[in-house]
């Protein structure tokens, strides 16, 4: 069973819309099984230590729409552990295929919910065939 994780920040006021997107995706027959939680609530002891280490060590830069490219110069990285939310995705396919689907079907839509034309902190992570956690571009 493939698994991947989509980490992101957004305003709490968007939580209801994101919950709805997760529910719709779960009902939609896409083969994705999603769950949404806060990063701080990832189940301790039930998550691979490699993922915990990756979250604690890795940083991302915001994704900037073309209308805000001028802000890139002053952008600061943010650790994954400091992002607010994570969506866990599961499918019957590979981890990488699951990460691709999560990015296309869910995370891209969430970035639009967050506010089109605004910088957005988002990262999709999966365990590769070598057993290492990596970012999905």
C-alpha cells in the first residue's frame, strides 16, 4: 500500500473547506484515502522514525505565484515540523504514485483555497524505493 504526506500551512478559517475536500476525495472513487490532522498530532510511536527525523530536519521555502515573485528575495525557509497541517494519503499503488496523486488532486486545490496569488508553504513527502524520505517535486 502506497503512502505519502502533504504538509502545508493555511489560515484556520480554511479548515472546513479543506475537510470538505478531504471528504469529497475519499468519496470520489479516486483510490486515495486521506486523513487530515495537525502536524503536532501525528501519532507518536505509530509513525516511522525516518519520517519524524525528516520532519524535524528538513526545511521548505514558500511556493510563490508569478504575481508575487518579488517576495522571493526575502523568503525564509520553514521547517516541516513548524507547518500546521498534514494530509496522509494511502492508495493501492506505490509511495511515489501516491505522492503524485496527492500533489495533483489535493495539494494543488488547497493552494487555491488558501488564496490564489499568495505565497503558500506546501511539501509532499514519501518514502522512496531506497527507504529514504524525499520531497516530491
